[in-house]
C-alpha cells in the first residue's frame, strides 16, 4: 500500500524559558532546604528541578498529526472526511478565536506560548463540535496536509 500524501507531524514543545523556570524552581527548593544541610540542599535542587522539568515536558509533549486519513490532535482523533475548510489564523485573529469569538462547544488544543493557530470546520452533522482550534507553529503546512489528506480520502 502506497501513501499518496506525506504525513504531517508537529510536537508543541514548551518554550526554552520554561526550562530556565524549571531550574529556578529547583533553586527555590534548595533554598527552602538550606537550613537542613548540604545534602538536603542538593536533593532539593535536583528533585525540584526534575519535578518542574517533568511538568514542563508533559505539558509540551502534545502532538498534532495528519496520518492514515485522520487528524490526531492531542487525544482527539478525527477522520479528515469529517473536516471542512481550514483557516490560518494570524496572532491577532488567533487571540480573537481564543477569547470573544470562541464557541464553548469547540475543541481547543491551545498553547498560549504559540501565537498562531489553525481553525478547522467540523462538517460531520452527528458531531456537535463546530470547529477545531489548533495552536501550531506551522499553520500553512498543517492546512496543506489536511487538504491533501481530504483529497486522497475522496
């Protein structure tokens, strides 16, 4: 079986500044444990940094994929045949769709540290979700991958 479209994959990793914040959380744990001696201080530094890094990494581990005729965004899996047109959102328009234009029934894969997004209509009459809002660093490429996958599925 030959795939007619190249699959799309993107991981929405946490920004670099979050790793610095993880280290500073470790420093704060170390300072809290400073009165108890050097060994607890080192344990606080290592443990606090590791715990904060795990949280930052898990939040930044969400992926968006277009593969096998489906869009997989986080834990959601939607066949591309149930999707309509994709609209690339610039930072201002993306902010509008995150705030006052947002529909409470919409599926949001939102990462505030990513300023651009893609809004994709859901055309399935059985699905109450009106659209998908996907934070992405490459909205044009994701829209092209969705279009290609829809054309291949038709």
